[in-house]
């Protein structure tokens, strides 16, 4: 667990502002023990991943400056990752899964905030998320 006063720290990389706002509001209501940080691009995600420590990352597959695969190939992640996407490039992600040493999960878009919350809870269950 990170050192955020008993909070879990989750990075959400999402370029659609409405989705990010909806997730921020939902998690603030149902999971105050989870601190969310947001990035809108790979560039912002790289900066946050270098600067902070996260318990989990949720990354939109297609971003304005590349794909979630780019971050995997760069070795940017040090925690489990959930990739959210409406379209999965099976070939690219099978290569990522083979090469990656960290857990990789998928969540199909569109999804409800409750769907993501359930996935986050499931992945952080060993770290005592209610």
C-alpha cells in the first residue's frame, strides 16, 4: 500500500473529461479510502508514474498521444493495470501479456462506474478494500 494515510492510490488515465469527472464523483461517494489521480494523455501518465507510487492503474487503451501498450513496452507500470477499451488489438495485447511481469486486466467500454469500482475492489482485495 502507498503512504497516503491509509488510502489506496489509483491512477486513472482517461482523455474523456466526462468519464473522468463521473469516476471522480462516484469514487468520492462510495470509496473515500481510494485516492484517485488523473491523467489525460500518455505524457501526463508518464509524469505521474515517475513521480508517485500507485496501488493500481486504470488506463484507457486509446489516447491522443498513443496507446496503453506504449506504457507497457516502456516498463512504466509497477502495479496491476486495468485497460479500458471498446476495441482490443488482440495481437498487440497478447504480446504485452507475454512480456509483462505485472497483472493485466481488461474492462470493456462502455462501462458503469460501479463496474470499475467492482474491478478495483477485486484487484485490491488483498490490501483490504471494502
